[in-house]
């Protein structure tokens, strides 16, 4: 009879320890999931910001390409004008 009662007490103690372990694991799991959710939200916000910056970068790149095309046209025109002036210089000698 004592052995049965002792076994019951040991079983109750082990059951209580198991219950505390499960409860502690549940708290840790809940905190871990909350941290994961928070990190995912921060990552999403960062991705949205990157997408916005990427769009601005593409717009700036297009504007830069247009400006470089204009610069090329102006450079060619300036070179043509310089060549024309050098031609006049050769025709009219210095005094």
C-alpha cells in the first residue's frame, strides 16, 4: 500500500514538473513567435522602403541618361563651332 501511495506521489510530482515544463515552453514559444512577427513586420517595412528608393533611383537614372544625351549634343555642337573658328583662323593670318 505504501508503494502504491509512493508511486502516486512520484507520479503527481512528475506530472506537475511536466505541466510546468509545457507551460514554460508555451511562454517561450509565444515570445519567439511574437519576436518573429515583429521582425517580419520590420523586414516588410524595409522592403517597402527599398522599393520606393529603387523607383526613385530608376527615375534619376533616366534623367541622368537624358542629361548625358543633351551634353553629348552640346559637346558636338561646341566641337563643330571650334573647328569652324579654327578654319577661319587659318584663312585670315595674324598681323
